[in-house]
C-alpha cells in the first residue's frame, strides 16, 4: 500500500438507492450538484420509444419517438430526432424532424436543422442553420406591462434641455 492510499479517506454515501464513493476533493469540486443529471444517447446508438424525465437529455445518436422533460434537450452535431419533444429549453446542433414545444429558449446552431412544427417563447437561429418549420411564439402575458393610454400627446413627450 502506498502513502497516497493510506492517507485517503473515502466516504460512501447513499444517493437515490445507490452507493456512491466520494473521494477527498469531492466537496471542493465547483459546480457539482448531486441532483444534476443528464440522460444521454451516445453516438452510433439508436433508440425508439417514449421518454419522460425531470432532467436534461442529450442526443448524439438517433432517437425516434416522444421526449417529455422539465429539463433541457440538446441534439448534438451527430444527433437526429424524429418525433415530438416537450421541454423547458432546447439546443439543436443536429437534425430534428417533428413537433417541438419549448417553454423558454430554442437555439438552433449553425449546423442544426429543424423541420416540422415549433412552439417556443424565444428563438435564436444562427447563420447557416436550416429552419423549415411552421412556428409560433408563445409568451407569458402575465409578465407583460399593460400599455399606457395617452390622451394628450404633448404630455407624453420628454422635455429636453
């Protein structure tokens, strides 16, 4: 046994019914969240079916079916989805065909391709991206300030020096 092995205190904890080994510097890791998780379909992997989750989802392979998540969906450059997505935000670098409903921001990168129906609150389409979709923007009308009715236009102008 080396000096390094003798001086390490390994801590075992139970997280979501699994024993996880924590090493000494574990608590010093920045931006590490035990509750954070990401479901992944790797490159050269294909999946057909329905997927429901509360966490993020990344596709670098091929997916056919429905995805419903409260997290973010990322389609990598090699990723391809044919189906329906309902999510909080999405980042598309690969190909998507179908219906997508994004509560907040839909970002289509320069290598991304979207075909189908899209509903979102905010949209970013980078130069070079393909966007052939019927789209509609939803907005939260509760957060929009009401318009002021101006009776006399002279009163509405700012006075300048």
